[in-house]
C-alpha cells in the first residue's frame, strides 16, 4: 500500500472515530469480551429511503481468531 494512502486512511479513520465515538466503544467492548466460535454477527444497513440490507454469520474458529487479531489492532489505535 502506498504510504500516502495509508496516511489518508489513518486521517479519515480518525475523523470517523471522532464523529462516531459510540461505534468504537461498542467494538472495543465486543473485542475485549472476545467473539468465540458459534457467535452470531449481524449487520444491518438502512438507507435514507428506508431500504434495509441485513446479513449475518455464525463464527467459525478461524473467524474467532481473525476477530481477535482485529481487536489487537483496535487496541493499538487508542
């Protein structure tokens, strides 16, 4: 990845974190608890026109490991 792109991404992420602090607090709480195999993750996006998009997944052992790694990255961003 281009270092300048990485810097722009870091800046954009910092702005997102400032605009939506509860989202990162939520992620921190979930990652501190862990996301063991068999957990269900659901994502819902509702557009301004009311259209909903929803998906979910049941975590596998490799998913749990990946979410653990993501949690480590998030902890370093504090």
